[in-house]
C-alpha cells in the first residue's frame, strides 16, 4: 500500500470514527436535555448514582482528550 493510499485509508477511518462519536454525543445530549428520561417526582438516590457513574466515565474521556487528571503532563 502506498503512503498516500495508507493516509487516505487512515483519514476515512478517522472520519468514520468521528461520526460515530458525534452520534453518541448527540444521543447523550438529547437524553440529558430530557433529564435522563426521569421526572422530578421520580428522582431517587439510584438516579444520582447512575449519573455519577456516567459523569465518571465522561471524565475519563475528557481527561484523556484534554490531558487533564492522570493524563496531565
């Protein structure tokens, strides 16, 4: 495989993966806008625990992406 073909293949894969991430982010945004499919009258500590778990997973991603936390230089 030539370098230009390899670069084009990498670019295609990068764009496809970025589209996958963008779709996931949009789904999370819609769910967040809907208060994670809960109403204020239903909120309990289980919901808090679930959101805490989601926040921890997202923090791992943002720490890696922005070189923060354990990924800081």
